[in-house]
C-alpha cells in the first residue's frame, strides 16, 4: 500500500471517528434537552430499569439514565423495597465518571462530605437523635453533630419529647455555618413537604360524602380535630354521634383511629369538616318503637313550641306545648319540665319518613282527670240538694230563696 493510500485511509477513519463523536454529542445534547438541565438537589421522578448488586439504574427519559445506590432502598432485613418497573422520587446529586448520581437522602459516613451541598440544594439528610438538650435535640449526621429545636421535630407541639431519642429520621438542613461546626436541622420541613404532596393527591381523589380513615389530633369542647393524611379538619360536636354528646372526652381521645365521612372541603381556605356520626349505623333505620307504648325518656331541649325528649340514642320525640299544661295554658315548657329531666312519655304517633315522633305525658292527664270528676260530682250533689229544698218549699207553699240562701242555711 502506498503512502498516499495510507494517508487517505487514516483520513477516512479520523472522519468516521469525528462523525461518531459528533453523533454521541448530539445524542447527549438531545437527552439533556429532553430531561432538562439538572441542578444539584433537583427532585425528579424516574422509572427503575435495572437492579444490580450495588446500584439501581433509572430511566430519566430521552435516552438518559441515572444511578442510585441500592443501599438506600433496602429494608431492615437488607432486602430491596423496590423492583424493576417501579417509579421513585430522587434528588440529583452530581455527575461522577459521566454518570448522573441520584439519592433519596444523604446518609452514612459519607454524609459529612455532602452536607454543605445538601444545605444549598435542599437535599434531605438522615440523622439519629442522640439525646435531648436545652431547647431541642442533639442530632448525629454520620460523625457530624447538628441541632434540632423542639419546634422543628413535628408538625405540632409534642409533650413527650423523650420518645424521639434514639430515632433515625430524615432532616433538612436549615442553617450551615462555620464550615459545618454550626448546623441546624428540621424534621418538620420534611413533614410539611410530605403533607403538601398528600394534599395535592387528596385534591384529585377526595370528595364530599367519601369515607376516609384518620387520627384524632386534638379534642376540644366544641369538637375534635382529625388528621386524614394530608389535611386536618374538624369533627363538630354535633357530628360525633347520633345522640346528644355531653362529654366529648368520654368518646374521643388524642391518637385514636377513626373512620369519618367528608362533609366539607374548602381547599382555598384550608378548611375541612368531617362527621364521625355518618360512619355509624343510623338508629332510624332500625327503629323498633311502637305507637301507644309508654317509656321513660330524657328532656334534651326546650323550645317555645314544646319539649324534645330522647327516647333512644339518636331518636328524639316532641311533646307539644299544648300537651304540657294539663288543660291550662302555659307560656313556655320550662313551667312544667326542665332540661335533663327524666320523664315518662307515651308515643302518640311515629312518622318514619319524616323522622318525627309525637309524644304526650300520661302523668299530666292522670292528674287532670280526677280533678274534673271531683268538680263535676260536687256540682251534681249541689244541684240535687238545691232541687230537694226547692221541691220541699213548693210543697209547703213557701219560697226557699236563692241557692246562696240555701248555702247560708247549711253553714248555720
């Protein structure tokens, strides 16, 4: 082969290599353009395409891949918590040896080398609460010490702070000073971010009337607050049970798990209302009360038009004011009965369709009837006696006077 031929062949090879290099560069640029420029700390969703002994490889889209240490996705027994095809949320950490490295959080002995980067990029770090100190907790991130204030350990004030000692939790670095000698971390920031994501998910799935599980976070005189995972709302005291709730603390306590019905969702004003009552059986659906029966109930509310009496939990009846006076006119039911009083009532009528029960008080009728009979008997006796005296006077041809004269005569 001549020298000229060798030069031409070398030129052809160089041109081919150059084109291939340009092709790879174009492919890289295309993948970068499809994925977008990644900044350290940027959070992305990626699909797991392959799992090896030490690494999890991610499909970032646009022919671009990334890698994540498998050690971040192992359970307590050392088994992977994910499989190929799963989608994970990860943070972009850096490019090492032309490979995009991602993380779910910075942890382990290598954490110290990445703490400032985690602070600037907002990447979570794993820390272990070693002890409680003045104002907060001493947190170990690898071999580095950090401080977490009490106010930053949870979403709300925690009474039992000792429960956190020894726990390993994710934190966000909120202050990084003096080259890492002064670090302040927050677990609350992590929780707030999680709740924001949960709230967005609930917006898409939750609707009024749905049933959802929750945990009671606070009990007040007017109701109880419940956390349904993403939002916290109020169960008004009227929605605790079908019956009247006088002591809410006897029914609910903090930390109690409940199932509630969604009554109101105001995403803009962040106001939510739930009902525990609607998750319980409706007593009207299985009402066994019968008309004409007599039973004891409790007066639960007085109104101008009558008194409401609880017959069984969740079912009240009404004694109309016209049935409370025993024949005499009264201005208000409180003249006869009091709130909280036990009374004997008779069920006069039941309207299941409209959920109405009409009641009366047989005791009032019993007290009323003897009085009327006695008065009538007295009038009859007086009339008969007057007739006898009148007849006697007529027989003698003398006038006996009026009924008043007769009464005066009897008194003498």
